[in-house]
């Protein structure tokens, strides 16, 4: 079984114009390096809509092509940081839960809400109790500190449910902030709530040395390899080395497969990313050897155990 632990629901109305223009400005030089001549308005009006999917159909088609059996799906609450969107975060969560109810053997819903929102605790608890949320996704790029009173309160509110919490780590896309995305900010949660399993997304990107050092001695800390497609495509040795070092520090049982799609669809098709992970059993450096069994654990067995599937 292959399980993608990290996938987004996306639509124009889910973010403010401020967010979309910041995102487009970031994407502009990347697209130009790929030979795509574009401007900010073209990215917003012509390119990004290709990746919108509020029904799950595009995601399911991509999963089918790649042989991905199940995926975790969630929204992204940026409203307090960059302006409230046309479609509120509660409605976005409900869209996720609706997709999961329609495809229960394919989609695993995570709830998400900025911990600073007054109703965050009640909403997330209701998401678990009534709408089947199997985890919580939090993104400090929205401007909150993972060690703040509000965040710790939200973690405490859901700690008894036995669900994992996925945190973004590493630099955050503009106009969201990278200030609190250093994985060291997770340490307070890891120590205060040893019964809560925390997933640090993206192998911490440039913060991965810090993340990996935490992985050695925080047994409730996991990491995912979402959004490493560019490295897998252009610098395969660096990809192999990074995943190999994650396995060496966390152990193969706490490293999880993820894509961060639809954001990375134009970078590397999902079948090729899955194959890059399968190839780790052959191509990982000798000093960070990865076995075929390790690969299967990363691709799905670890997530199945974490999510109690």
C-alpha cells in the first residue's frame, strides 16, 4: 500500500488576493527557468486554475496513475496572516470532509485551523467526533508560534483522540512567514505531549540538520518527504542523501511519503516521484543504506500504523 501523508485541497476562493499575488511572484522566476514566459496575472488567471480541485477528482486521477492507494487531504488557513479568503476556513474543512465521505477508501481527512481563532479547539474536536478527521494540520507560516499558549491549548484539546499533528517546517511560501517554521519550535509540544505523534513536514527543508538531530531523541517526532520533487528530478544524489540521512536519524519507521500536491504537479509527475522513492533501495548512498523493506515502510506502512488504518 502507498499512502500520501501530505496533499492540499485548492481553489481560488480559498486564499485572499494578497496570498495569490505573493505566491505568483514566487513562482514567476521558477516558471521562467522552466521556459514558461508568464507574468503574475497570467499565473493567477491562467496557470493556477488548472490545479484547482474541490471535488477530489483530479487528485484521484493522479493517485490512480501513480499507484497511490490513499492520501491525507487538508486545507491551509492563512486568513489571519494575509487576509480572509472568500470561502472561510470552516467551509474549506467541510469540503475536505465531504470528499473523504465520498471516497472513504481513498481520502483521509485532516482538520486545519489557525490556533489563534477563538473557536479552533471546539471546531477541531467536532471535526474528529462528527466529521471523521483523522489528524490535524497546522502551518506556523500563518504567523503563530507552535509554543504559544493558543497552539498548546489546541494540541491539548485533541491530545486524547490519538491523532497525529502535521506541522509545516522549513521556509514558507510568500506572503506567509517563515519565522516560526524552524522545527525547534516543535520541541515544547514534543516534550509536553509525549503521547502525541507530531509530523514535521518536508524534512524541514533547509532546517533539516536541526530536525534530524531532534529525530534521534524525540520518539514521537516523524517527518515526511513532501515537496522534494524538484530535488528528486534535478539532483537525484541530493534527494537520495537527504532521505537516507532522515532514515539514519529517525529510523525507517518514522519517515513518511508525501507529495504536497497539487503544488508540485508541474515539477514532477506523481508516478516518477513514487519511482524515485522505490529507487532508494538501489541508489541511496552506501553510508545511508536503505533497504527494500525501508522503502515499503516509507511509502505506506508507517502511515498506515500512524493513522491506525
